[in-house]
C-alpha cells in the first residue's frame, strides 16, 4: 500500500489507497473539506474531535458524497453509492428512525446492511455496503464499512439527515426543512413502529 502525506495548513492528513484518515490535533474543517474534494470510490476522511455539538449529515446525490457536521463544523466526508435508476434515493429532510448494527434487509433476500441507520419506514437507510463511486443501490445510501462504523457511533435516533441532488457547499450546508404534515406522519409512523403495529 502506497502512502502519501500532505500538509494542509495546520493539519496533516495521511492518504492511503483506501480510506483517507484525517488526524489533526486542531480538527481543521478546511483540511476535511480539501480532502473531501479528492475522495474517490470507497474513500472517506474523518476528523471528529467528539465535541458535544449536535451531529447532522448532508448527502449529495449529485456528487455521491456524504458530509458529517458537529454544529456548523465539517468533521467528516465520504464517498457514497445511492440508488440506481429506477430505485432512486429520495431527497428531503429526515431523522434517523432506527439503528441496527447487524441489520438484514427484509426486502432484498436478507442482504446484509451493517451499521444500518433507517431514514424511512419503506426501506431507505444509510449503511455499509458496496461503494463503486456511482449510484448502484436499491435506494439506500451505501458508505464504506469503516466510515459506517464511525458514523453509527456518533449518531442517535433523531439525528438530522438532509438528502439533496445538489452539490453541497460544505461551509454552508443546507438546513433541514420539515413540513408540519410530514412531522405528524413521521411521529405517527414512529409511534406505530415502536408499539409493534408496523
């Protein structure tokens, strides 16, 4: 495995022929943003300091990337594989509804969905999976295994996820928009699921 080291301002990042790991004492969002621009299939950059600020996720279907924030600060980014033609990943504002480390699909032959984080009750989730760098899933958002594990560790049920077709300005991420009727529908679906009626 070839390794390259590049100094980015006050942060140093190691580039490997796999995940891109950011390890800077200061946690530079600029370093994460710079590394995110160079991501290819099955790569990610992670530089989370573990602060107490709320975590949110923004997924760009147009660029096939996911961005993770603590408050307004970019802390991680990853290449993704979203839904292929005819199985498009829906855009919108979501909250994580359910988490399961060893989930199996109940729609697609019990396919493995490690570190699954459900966004909809009809089968859309973020999970570890094949990540060729282009849309190839049945609608889920697939991320590299190591990224999925790290993301799973810092999110909670209720964490906000915005899915957009647009490219994302990582310094000014889109804010979630929840329609009041969608909130009521989501609350009803959540209540039904938690009571075992779903």
